[in-house]
C-alpha cells in the first residue's frame, strides 16, 4: 500500500462494506474519515469515523448489539490485510454529523484525505 493513497483506500474499503450491507437503508450520503494510520507492535493500527447525517442511519450501521458494525469492520479489515499482507487493527466509530455535506471543514478534510500519498 506504499504507492496507493492509503487513507483513500481505507475509507473506500469501509464505505463499500457499509453500502453492501445497508443497501437501500442508508443513503449514499455516508462518508468515512480516517483519523489514524500508524504502525504499532508490528501491525497497522487504523481508526476511522463513519459519518452519517441522521441518528436512524447511525443505528442501522451499528445494527443490533453492534453486530453490523462488527461485520463491516471485520470484512474491511480482512480485505485490507489481503491487499497489504500486513496484520491490521481497525477501529470504527459511527458519528452523526447533520448536514456534513454542507460543512466546509469536513469536506476539506475528506478532500485532503483523498489526495494524501503515503
């Protein structure tokens, strides 16, 4: 993953799993903001926030007792491990940010994330 845009690949992998599992329930207005990418104890530690605009979307993504969020995280982690050949610890949090698509700060951070090279 040294050549790829690491944060973009991470965010799109997680977002793909969200859209796959939620299908029509969560609109495409979901974003993944990667906050941390660092090596710790021989593995890659990743922390990302899943941004949604409404609390009911947060509940859908989390699922009953966190089961859907766990499945999304597990599948995204496994896919990234297969791409990188590295063990990965992936921490995901779901945050409600009403009208995040209208927030210059959030859009700037997401845009920067898309253009960041390793």
